[in-house]
C-alpha cells in the first residue's frame, strides 16, 4: 500500500514558475507535533524543577526557623544562668570581707582549729576537660557553654561554702577588748595579790570603773550567768568551734543563760565580786578545753573612758 503523501506548491508569480514538494504525511505530522510539544514539555520540566526547589527552600526555611527558636531559647537559658552566676559572685564578694582586727585574731587560733573549721574540701571538676571533649563541634556549642557554666557554678558553690565557714569562724573568734581600761594583771605567772606567792593567772585582769559595761568579744550563746566562787558573778559564752570566753567579778548581769549574743552586746557591768581587791574584769579565753592567752587574739588595747 502506497504511503499517503501531500504536496506543497511554491509559485513564483513574477516568473510564472511553480515548484512542488511532496512530503510523506505521518513523518511530517510527527515533526510538526514534536516542534509544538517540545517547548511545552520543556516549560513543564522547568516549572516542576522550580516548584521542587521552592518546596525545598520552604523546608529549609522552616528548619532554620526551628533552629533559630532553639538557639533563642538556649540563649535565654544561658543568659539566665550567667545572671545567676553574677549574682552568686556578687554575694560571695559581699560576704568575703572580714574586719582586719578579726582576721588578725583568727590567726591567733590554733592552726588545727582553723583547718577543721574552714574544711579541707576543694571544688571538683575542671573547665578544661569540658572544652576539650566538645569544642570544635558547632552543633554542641551551646551545650559546651552550659557545661562550662555548670562547672563554674559548682566551683562558686564550693567557694561560697568556704566563705560561709570563714565568716562563721570570724564571728566566733574573740577579737575585741571586752571593756576599756588598762591591763593590771597579764596571763601566766604572777604574784598573787592576796598571798604574795607566785601563781598561774588563767586570764587577763582589766581594771576599769565600777559599772563600766562589759561587752561580748564574739558571737555566741550564754551558757552560764550566775555567781561562781572566786570568779564572783560570772558569764560564760560558748562561741562554737570549741571556743569559749569567761567574764568574772561582774557587779551585775545583763544576760541570762541560753541567750544568743552578738559581738559587742552588753553582758554585764564591771564590779569586784568574788576573790577581788578592786573593780576590774577577769577575762579568759578557752580553745578546745585549753586556756589560751587572750592577748594572742585581741587587737590594740581600748582606752579607758574619760
């Protein structure tokens, strides 16, 4: 069967010449269809590619939004943690200061007592291993900072604990003269004012005017406030850490047993009760059940009142 064909006639009007071109039907139609559909297919392909890229961009944008929200939340958390650490540092700074006179008095305490009171523990953890284990991983940057801040916070807690123990010991250390006056009898060997014989004097005798207020030399608790033989009217303060002080020959009391006392509070008044020849305060310091020379702890002597 002969293939179907169609003829295209080209006429040159000026020369009167006609040219005929016979073309097979189906191949020609195929070429024409191809010429028409190829641009359409190319356009559809470009459109699909653009749509796919847009969807990918949308997905990436959503991921970035989530990551940004996560970083924002992490930043807020880190800021809060840093603010807490700053507050802790400020608090420690405020608590760390100790009056120079009290600090000098603390140096007069036995080294074993200071070591036991202050504690021997050290902060655990180090910043360097945290950095070494996670540094360089971009995704773990915030976690690295969190761990570093946690280590710093742990070390600050240890420092805070040490500062609090030091403050407690400072408050318990007898560090001031209990009454203004002059030293009439020192700690140690002396001539007994009644017998004239040499004997051991367990404290300081501070001569002062009758009725002069006697002050607590450190924070503590009144364990005794009553007459006690040769001491006359006697107040005993327990300061903690094995430290106690005694105040003898008082004319009258200003405290009662069980009363909490702060350094500088009035305990009683100078008198001459008990085994005494004139108004004065007998003052003793005990550390871990042993007598201690009060002059090792006291600052410069207070002048007597005019």
